[in-house]
C-alpha cells in the first residue's frame, strides 16, 4: 500500500522514492487518517499554486492543526490571506524588498559571512549550520527589522524551536507554541518601541505606511515579523547547507565549480530544484474540484508537493541527476504567482555571497558524514548539523 505521511521521519530522510510512486500511482493522493489530499506532479502543483480562485491560503499553508484555520494569519500574516487583503498587505511590505533595497544589503551580508568564515578558518573544522548557515539568514532578517545584535541568539533559538518536530508529533508541540508566544511578545515590544522612536528599519516603515488611508494595526506588523522568521530563516539556512552537501556528494559537479566559480549561481539554482528546502505548501479548496477523475470537496486540505514537482520526469530531463549546468527555471521551490516568495532574490543573494566567500577559502572542504543530522519538520528539508573539515584553498 502507498502511504505518504509528511510527519514520518522516513519521509524526512529521503522523500523522493515516495514522491516518485505518488506521481506514478496516485497523482491525486488521499490520506484519510491525516485528512489531506496531495498533488505531486509538476503540472498539477504549478496550476494549483497559482490558482487563488479555486485554492485558498486563508487557512494557512501547513498541515499542523494549531497553525491552520481562519486565525492562521495571526502567525503567517499575508501568506495566510487571499486577495484582495493579501494584495494590499503585500504591496506595502514589498517596498522593503525592491531590487535596489535587496542589492543594498550585499556589502553587509558579505561582511557578516566573512566574519563567520574567518572564525571557522581558525578552528579548521566547523558545524556549518551552527557556525554560519543557521545564523546568517536570521541576522539578515534581524537587520531588516532592526533587531539589536544582543537579542538575535535568543530569537534564533525560539525560531528553531517553532519548527522542530519529534517523531510521532502531529501538530505544533507545546515548546513550539511557547516559542511562538515568546516571538510574539518580543516583536510586540519592538513595535511599541518603534512607535515611540521611529528608526530606519522595516518595522518603522510599516508603522508609517497606509492602505487606503488606514494604518496597519500593531498586531498586523507583529504577524508580519513572525512571517519573516518562519518564511525567511529556516528555508535559507537549509539551502546553504544543502548546497555544500550536494556538491560534496557529486565530485563531477564540484570539478565544474572548481574550473569556473562563475557557476555558483547555477549551483544554487540546481540545489533549490534538486532538494527544495520548502518541500510542502498547503491550500484549502474554495469549492468542490474534479481532479484526476476524483472529487475533492470544498474546504479540503490539499498539499502541494514542491519537492516532488521539482523531480517530475514530465518537467525535467533526468530529474534525479544533480546537474548545475541545467536550466532549472521551471522549479517551483519559491512557489509561483500571487504568493511567489517575496524573499526569493534576497535568498539567492545570501546564497551567492556565502558560497562565493566559502569557495574562495575552502574549495577542498570535506563533509564528515558521521556527524550529519537531519532536521525534522513537516515542510522544511535539510540539515540540523553539517560537520565540515576545512583546509584553506
Ligand atoms: C531558500 C529560501 C526560501 C525558500 C525555499 C522560500 C520558499 C517560499 C515559498 C514556497 C513561498 C510560497 C508560499 C505559498 O505559495 O503559499 C514563499 C513565500 C514567502 N516567502 Fe519565501 N522562501 C525562501 C526565503 C525567503 C526569505 C529570505 C524571505 C524574507 C526574508 C522570504 C519571505 C517570504 C514571504 C514574505 C512569503 C509570502 C509571500 C506571499 O504570501 O505573498 N522567503 N517562500
């Protein structure tokens, strides 16, 4: 029998054989026990993810009951909204993500990356996640939101606790909910402080912004801060470590980067496709749908398996080969359409800067496989620990 359970540790270890079976045998899959449907083929995922008429984000995008339902926007802001409210909120926040604003972050990102890498070079070995990949994305978000350096470690620890799942736990665990409350309280205080003393950060900009003559409520800004952490932190951390891991596993591809470091952007794109850090995105049907000869009722939870779509043989040639030269632009790792990842260019910039600086120093890096630890999360895929042996190149 074909069983797909996104909570199972087996699915976190290697979901790709299960995805291949889903695409072949059950392109519309039904899990009665967990009460969801799943689409796994590229064409189906792509058309659903863009379709805000038939599919809604307003009940959240995860399977976790605690983060699902009409209140989902409290934690997920406009990611858990449909147009027109989504359109208005996103338009406001987008001002913080214009190409000019993102590009302006590059020198700061490079300086932070270099500082981490120099510390790693001194030690000669490193857990790449603890020393860099798990820190930098949060630091970048913190800079944007104006979080002081002294608070960043605590905030990062809460963010990690929010997404971690022990095996067999089918919801946000109490520690996760507690972490969410800490994050909520923390940003409520930051918003209150910025109301009193505006600064140059995104929180201050949002406090001053208006939609149709109306200001955002403090709670709406706090939700947005939480979304930045949920959407922009773990995903980018995982991309960075996945890139080093898969290049190490594929010596022929590593040689291509060694011969031409100009291939780093191709390395990033292929890593995003081959092992998407955001594997699953959920929707709820607005109305009854007919899919693959079956009826999916109104109000049903449908999981869109991004990681599977990226490996669909109908969309990519030799999808299970890691090939940094391929055109990976059909990948759906950042979503598509209305909810297309607002931070995609920022994530790509962070990855490029980190990998450029890393490669300059450690082209001979080795992964120590015995120390690898996978993260266990319903939608995020990647490493909790990636031990490296480092020699200066
Ligand atoms: C490799 C890194 C990243 C991946 C794989 C990723 C993936 C995604 C995906 C798949 C979505 C679409 C969700 C949907 O359709 O419901 C999304 C949305 C979003 N992402 Fe990212 N993301 C990444 C990095 C970031 C960063 C760095 C930020 C910001 C700092 C960010 C902020 C957002 C926001 C605000 C949304 C909501 C957009 C909307 O609903 O209109 N992401 N991301």
